[in-house]
C-alpha cells in the first residue's frame, strides 16, 4: 500500500492517510474527509482512486494537539475520529459498510456541496511549505 505515514515538522504535520473498510480491507476511493481542530474546520478532502488522501496541517491551526476527522466513505457509515497529534498517530482510517446517505457518485457530489467544500488548494510537490 502506498505512502501511509505521518511526518512531523517544526511548522506542522503532513498526513498521508489510507481509507479502508474494516472487515474486508477494501480501499475506499472517494471518501470525503473533514478535519477540525478547536471547533473550526481546517481542511477537507476526497480520497483518490487508491483510497489515499494527503493533508498538511499547520501547527498554528491545531488546538490542544487534537484534531477531529469526520469521514464519509462510499456505502459506509459516517465515522468520527478524535486524534491526538503525537508521534503515534495512525494513518489508516477504518470504516464499516452500513447505512449512509453516500451510496453513489452523485451522492458524493451532493454531500460535498452540502458540506460546502471549497476548491482544493494545490499540493506543492516535494515540499512541506
């Protein structure tokens, strides 16, 4: 599996996350992710065709060393994670198939619209700043 890791720098954290179904270990492309800290949404994203997504979180945006993830996987029950931004942060996010409002590609577009997703910022290849 590709690049699941957490890289800590003086300025922040680079998260390379993998989204899978807990029982089958199927990868979950198109998973919709919101990241919050201190009650403020700081990042959003959608996993790629391999079930991966990458986020750079600036230290200034992380309150009390805690982030919360709200994840909507296709055909999976939505799941919330509360994570401490320490050296043991797990980069594999497991969801379970079940009741959801996100069953089709169109559902995914509608959910992103409902969640008010912005145009994604460009990822600077090879750099953290």
